[in-house]
C-alpha cells in the first residue's frame, strides 16, 4: 500500500459521490482542508498519510465498506490528482453540451463517444478517460443532488455498478441523467432522485449507451 494509492482512493471516493476532496472532508465532519493536496506532503517534503480515524469517518459518511475502499486503493482513480511535480493549475479541456442538446443527432457516435461540431469546452482537472465529456443538467428530476445548470463529467470507460449516477441514451434518442437501481442481463431500472418524477425501466436492447457520472459541480 503506497501513499499515492491512499490519496488516489480518497479522490476517487469523492468523485464517485459528486464531491471535491474538500466537500468529502466536510461531509465526513472533518476540517474542509483535511484532504487538500497541500496537506499530503509536509514542509520537510515527507509524505503525510490520512489518519485511520479520518478514513473511518469518510467511509461512514459515504456508506462505503472497507473492502470497497481497498478496491479503490488498488484501482484507478476517477479523478486523480495532478502529478506531484506537475505545474500548478494544469487542467484539461473536455467537450461540453447541454443535456437537452445531447438527444440530437451528430453529437455522439454509436458507442457514445463525443464527436462532431457544436460542442463547447470546459476546463477541469485531468482525468484518465480520453473520451470523457461534460453535460449541463437541465430540469429538476435529480434534485437535490443534481440541479438545473449543474455540470457533470461523464466517462464512457468507467465501470458501472448499482447505485451509480449515470447518463443514458435510448435508441429513440432520449437522453437522461438518472441513478441506476438495478441491471440484469436483459433490463435496467433507473430512478429519479426527485420523488415527484417516476422511475424508468428499459430493455437493454432499447438502450444505445449508458455512461457513468464521475463528478458534478457543486
């Protein structure tokens, strides 16, 4: 277990919950600066590790088990920190369109990768998926987690599991941001977080693609 692996797992856990590292610290009842990059290396250049208590509070706040956190430690970060020696402020530009636009033709290929013209751009910390893109949420079906005007970052390469927030495009051209409640070999069930909106169910053959939301602006 390495110092960078632990911090990468914390960054991934924050991203999977739609939070920054500071937001994750606040959610766990910790000082908002507890997970800042400046706190990860001491003034003498030696590595600083998060305390066992801090990790325990984070897992409790996000309802994540130790085994799942261990998997994040050994896996790839959703939003890794910039390399330690990289210049400060290094960012990557990713394509951005509105959720309502995403249902139109010409913005995605058959696999759901962003293509064509008509995209704006947004600057964000670098993420490993070269096909990542951003959508601006419209409507209130995912309130209070995702609000009208929020920007979400989507990764076509990220694995998807039950409980993840996802963007789905159907073969009829509908595009929606929802929470994945259940997925079988033939069918998916999606939930709107706002109880005023219904749940949805689709046969997998009716779904063109489904991508995971890694991060949302707060």
